[in-house]
C-alpha cells in the first residue's frame, strides 16, 4: 500500500477516453488525407483513398459512441457545483505563480470542455452521417453539412491540441491519471484542492 497516491480514473473510464483519443487521431489523419491535396500522402498510411474513407466512416461511429460514453460517465463531475471561477482557472494556467483555485475533481475549465467536446462530437457525427449518405438531404442543405463538418473540425482540433498541452506538458503529473489511473497527493492538493479523492 502506498499512501501518497490518489485514485483519479477507473480502468473503464480510461478505456473509454483512450478509445476516443485513438479514434480522434485516426479520424484526423484519414480526414486530412481525404480532404486536402496537401495531406493526400496520409491516405497511403491507411492503404489508399478508398480504405481511408472506409476507416474514417467506421472510426467515426466508434468516436461518436465513445463521445456519448465520456459525457455520461463524467456527467456528474461536469455538472458538480464548484467554488472555482473560469477566470481563476485560466489565470492559473497562464501564470505558474498564480495559485490554482480550490477546484473539485474537475475545474471550471474542464467542465466547460466536457460540454464543448460533447457538442462538437454530436455536430461532427450528424454532419458526417449526412455526408456518408448524401441522398438523405437536398443539395443545398448537403453543402452546409460539408461546411459545418470542416469548420467544426478546425475548432475541434485546436481545442484538443490545447487539451493535450494542458493535460501533459503544461501540468506535469496530470497525464499519469489517464495513463495509470492514479495521481500523487501533492498533485491533487495543488490542482484540485477541494477534491477528496480516495487513497490507494
Ligand atoms: C489526443 C490526445 C489526448 C490526450 C493526451 C488527453 C489527455 C487527457 C488527460 C490527461 C485527462 C485527465 C485530466 C485530469 O485528470 O485533470 C483528460 C480528460 C478529458 N479528456 Fe482528454 N486527452 C486527449 C484526447 C481527448 C479527446 C479527443 C477528447 C474528446 C473529444 C477528450 C476529452 C476529455 C474530457 C472531456 C476530459 C475530462 C475533462 C478534463 O479533464 O479536461 N480528450 N484528457
């Protein structure tokens, strides 16, 4: 028994997040290869254009399913009341001398991220289904589906790049929670002072 570790995420929670994360990467690589001449070379990693399209469609289904699972598995944490304000959380991310506010299991920024990624996931999924089955809608609306799919993807990718940075390089010790399921007590006290996680 080690008394300096706290349980952060169960193996089921991590499996859902890891599956979502891997499909996001596959979707990004296949999507960029299919979308733009500049990235056309990426299609060869997946066995050509046709195979990239098939992989994109089915990875998309897994991504949507895991986006819903992420939202429901952490819904209680995304909606939990907290003493920390978004402004304080952003200040603590931007300035390492600024003490983290006493956040619960998730801080105000992470709660917001939960709702945004769910909304983006739903938009990507719906627009993607209509692109996969183009006869379901008229031509005019269909073009909007293409526009929305591409536009929201850009926002989504920027947001996830920020999420990756904040969850790894910007905040050492955070990735451990997603990798091993535990974080150190010191990390929990520093970043989530009002969270009372179980010792392991
Ligand atoms: C691609 C690489 C990714 C990495 C390295 C990564 C890393 C992490 C880490 C370390 C956490 C735990 C943060 C903590 O304990 O405080 C986390 C949580 C979370 N991740 Fe990711 N993630 C990635 C992709 C994604 C994607 C694609 C989504 C959704 C589309 C996503 C959604 C979330 C959400 C909603 C949370 C809970 C809120 C939060 O902690 O920010 N992640 N992620």
